[in-house]
């Protein structure tokens, strides 16, 4: 069965803008979708010219507002635009549209007859913005008016279970003459693993115009093809991934997928977003995910969910790595300690933390690994957390102090400020000045003598790091920790050194 095609969705205001965008990404895509509903009014009358400009198979789409598009001028006007684009075809088929997208309730016999007569394939699309679609195989057949039509179902999932059921039902589909897509960030696996869904194509958008259709959750074609190695994915590809919530941005796919490419492995590493860790494991079983990186907030849930956990993970009380063995048994590990220890010693230029007083900010799974490492390095620490009951058991396990993270304990924070380790998610993806929502110790004034290690690495300089830098402190983010713990995960996943 052939791999899915890569389609570039073009949402520019003019045909020239769309053509120039296509030129940038031409080597990554097989098909171009002209979203004529985004074109300026005077440009819409020229859409017939685009296939000859593109020199590539093109889909004509004029999406209505109700289906997530921009067209609001009514069905009569839309029918006229379709008719102009599909009439008086050129003898050279390459100069005509190859596909036209009609919604499931748009049935204009003259347009359908023209499309069939001129050799255009109709993509018959159903968009459901409020939840999953049951009985996919049956719905796909119901959408198709003829064997020449390609039924498409795009829906907005509520949970990862909605996405999992797509893969479950797709196992019974017999051909690749369909398109099934779960929209939004949670639906990313349906785009990367289009081959597993037997999809005819997968949609992408240029980086420059991703914001035009944010709800769809498109990847850009470079990321799809280079980072996720889309064109090499097949039924034999081993699947690994990273899970967490909200998992807005992570560099782990680049790290792991580059490793697979380097070692010539038929493997792919994908983001799997979910608020429920049990749903993650159900998804992993359905799609046959062989290994998982686990991040906020699932590290403690991961430990309680595995069949077997390594001694270090049990001692820490959190897993950031799960590996499924040949018997289907999940084994849990913690590579955060190795990653943090190596990157911390590089940052501090020391062999240990003897006589250092360390403030650990937060009490989640990452803080547990940091506390373990600080104790191994002979440091003395105080754990600061908004919920004291979460800090207490970690502190007592290692003989550390603990306190509520608030201005009331400012004097204690000043006593444990040789090294401040920020382990919470505050500041992630934030480029605003420091405030109480993005800086967990916004009330603390740096003196310039402290060293700050923020486990967050996106952005590379978080609000708390910007404040520390301004005061003259040495600081680092969590990217090197990510890299070192990722190397150890790679070894656990593949039994090969990165």
C-alpha cells in the first residue's frame, strides 16, 4: 500500500503569495490545496489559473465559515466560483485542478458531473467540531457517492481516547481511499501516523501561515518530513513518544528522531498529549507504542502504573521513562537524575555540592529527581512548594528542610540560595516580564551571588532567568538536562548508544 501523500494547505490572500509559499516547500509536498476562501475577492475569480502556476496536483477548496473556513457569501456564490474553476478545462490535465473538495451536504449535480467528466476526484468532507465520529468505516462509505470520491472525516477530539478509537477502527479499513483526521494538538498522531490509518494524504501548513487555521492543528511540512520522517513510516515502524499535558512545546522529538535517522532505524518518536495517564497507556497499547518519555504532570502516575520499576525510580517516586518488553510488560525508569547531575556539574564546574545550600522550587516528579541528585552530590537543600504536604515527604526522605513557597519564608530562601533549582512548569512558553504567574519566586530579589538552574528550556531564557541575569547571576536552562536524560532514554528504548 502506498504511503500517504503530503498536502500543503495554502491560505494566502493572493495567488502569487500562495505560489511563492509553495515554491519554498515544494520539495516536501506532493499536493497543494488552494484554500480559495482565504483569497481576496478579486483574486477568487482567477483561481482557475493556479494549477498551471503550481505545476503540481492541486485541490480546490472553498470552505464555508460553518466548517471552519472563511467563505460567508452564500452557497449560490460559492457554486459559481466552483463552476468557473472547473469549466473549460485544458487538454493538458496538469493545468487543471486534480481534486475538488465538496462537503458532505454540498450536492450540486452539474458540478459533480463536470468534475467526473473532466477527471477530477471529489474529496467528500465531513467536519465535526464538537467531538468524535462513531462507526468510521460505515460513515466513510456513507459519504462516498461513487468509487471515484475520496471520503474525508475531520473531527475535534475531546480526549486521547477519541484519537485512540480512530486507530482501533482503522485496523478494519481495507484501502487507502479515505482521509481521517483528528484536529487540534491532541490529534497530532493521526497526522504523523497517517500510514497506520491508511490515509490517502495528510494536510500540512506553511510555518508562515499556521496561525490562519490554528484549530486544525496542522504541522508544517518540514517538521512532518524531516523531524518525524513521515515518508519512511510504514507498518513495520517502531513507535515511541513523549506524553504530558499540555505538552505545548518539546524538543524531545528532534533529539530522538535524529538518533533513529543516524542509526538507520525504522522508528519514529511522536507527541502524545493527554490529561489522563491511563488514556496514554490505552493509546500506547492500541497503536503499539514501545517506549514513552513521561513529563509533567504524569511522572508519579507513571510509577504507579508500571509492572516493574527500577530501584532508582522507586526511590525517587517518579518515572520519566517507560519501556515495553517483548511480553508487553511496561518497565519504569528515571533518567532525570542522570540528566540533571551531568548538566549541573558542567554548569557549576564542581565535582559535588558539599557545603552548598540548595533551594529546590517545586515538589513534583522533577523535584523528586533533583532532590535525589542533590543528596547524592552531598548537598544540603530546602524544598519550597505552595502545598506543604507535597514537599514534606520528599524532604524527610533525604533529611532536607521544607517550607511553603511564599514571601513569608523569604529569609529561609535567602539561607538556601547558593543554588536555586526551579523545577515547576512556571515560565514555560512565557516571554512576558516576570510576574506571579510565570515566576515562582517573583518576590525574591537576586543579589548576583546565586546560581540559578531552571529546568524549563522553552523559551531559552525564562522570566526568572531574565531577572537572575539582570542581577548578575550565573544561570542555565534545562536543555542540557533534556539532552543527557534523552541519551539515556534512547539507550533504554533501542539498546544502542545515542
